[in-house]
C-alpha cells in the first residue's frame, strides 16, 4: 500500500514540529503538507527544517483546501477554533482527522461530531498508550470503591499551557465518573478558594499546577478513611503523543466515518 499522505496543521507549534519529526521517522506515512495560521513567522519555511530533520520540500502554508484535497489524513494539535474549521474541511475531503487539541467546548464537540458523519475522526485529550490504560484502571477503581473514597485529580503542565484543567485530567475525571455511574458535570469541582465548606461526598475534584517545561503529569487520588490509592502517569517526551497520533491515523485510514477515541485505536474500549 502507498504511504498515507498526512498534513500537519499547527506545524510551527510544539506538537506540530514533533509530529513532523515522528512522521518522517515512522513507516507507512509521509508529510505532504504543513499548515499554520496567518501572521506566524514560520510561514514559508520548510516543515522538516522546523522539526530538526532537514529539508522535506514541504513549506508551511496557510491554505488547507488544496492540501486536504490531495491527502489521506490530518494531524491536528492546534486550538479549538482552528480544529473545528479543519474538521469541516477534512469532512468535505472525506479524509481522516486526528484531533489532539484540548480545551474544546460542548459546541465545538457537537460540530466535530457532525463532521464525523462524513469522515473518520479520532479525538483524544491524550494520545499516549499509558494514559489511555490509566483511564481504564481509573474507571475500574472508581467502580470498585464506594463514594467514601474521595476522588481528586492533580495535574501539572508547562508554563505555556493555555487551558485548564488539562484535557487528560478531564478524560480521567470522565473515566472515574463512568466507573461510579455519575455525570462528571454534576459532580466536578474545578477550583477551591476561601471558605468553601466541607467537601461533598461523591464530588470529583481537580487541581491544576503550571510551571517550567513539564510535559504532562497526572495523578488520580482515591482518598478513603485510613488509606489512599494513587494512580499516576508521567510523560517525559511529547514524541509519545505524536507516535500515538500516527498510530491513530494509520488505524483510521479507510475506516468508515465516525467519531473514535484512542481507546478504540488501542483496543482498550
Ligand atoms: P502550541 O501553541 O505550541 O502550537 C499550536 C500551533 O497551532 C501554533 O503553531 C499555532 O500558531 C497553531 N495555530 C493556531 N491557530 C491556527 C489556525 N487557525 N490554523 C493553523 N494553525 C493554527 O501548542 P502545543 O503545545 O503544540 O499544543 C497544541 C494543542 O495540543 C493544545 O490544545 C494541547 O493541549 C494539545 N496537546 C494534546 C496532546 C494529546 O495527546 N492529545 C498532547 C500534547 C498537547
């Protein structure tokens, strides 16, 4: 089979550059396009040079239409507004769209689900095997432990991250809520400040730390009476998310339209 032709959007970003590098190092995939937004200094530069792998002959441009028309898939770790737009263009082109962007609103999610009626979309707040396995373990633990065990989710990321709690923290919160058969939105506590009163039984709390160059650390704490269980994951290299995205793209190639998760890709569903 021919290599899968992939477009990297957000090619000038931290994840975009990592994606370009990992695609060039992976079998069965080729970077055929690179896109970023108007006004970014990297427009016109070679995506391979930006990624530190040498010239690929793929310049970063701002126009997705001609590139999507000739590609098999899109790797997208950008910002919510851009991702929703790319989902619509990928749907028109009937090509796989791999979405790693976090901070999406319910409205964004609806538009992405609508696009998934026309093309396969794999969307996950975390593309690593470890975190997706962690989510399965969290769901099991939450199911096994009664609400006397308070669930708290702690995350830390680098100083430039713009959304909070992280997409991964929310994913872990949803896994815990599913295990407990409750709705996360009705039980999540995103911030505490001042005289908050005692903790409510059954709440799922989130705490966010930001600083330095931390790539992503998550802990789910089950705090009971006299014992605490802690399940954690530490990412030390963002290449792991890019490898997951490439795996997702190859999995989604020629798959029927639909909205899929990394758990589907990894067979953890
Ligand atoms: P970044 O700011 O370094 O990169 C984002 C890039 O998107 C920038 O180059 C920006 O110019 C570009 N962009 C913005 N608007 C655009 C548009 N309209 N068209 C094209 N490009 C546009 O951020 P990052 O650290 O690379 O993270 C990007 C996203 O990926 C964030 O939402 C982050 O939380 C998420 N992320 C997800 C995972 C995962 O496994 N799902 C892992 C790491 C990061």
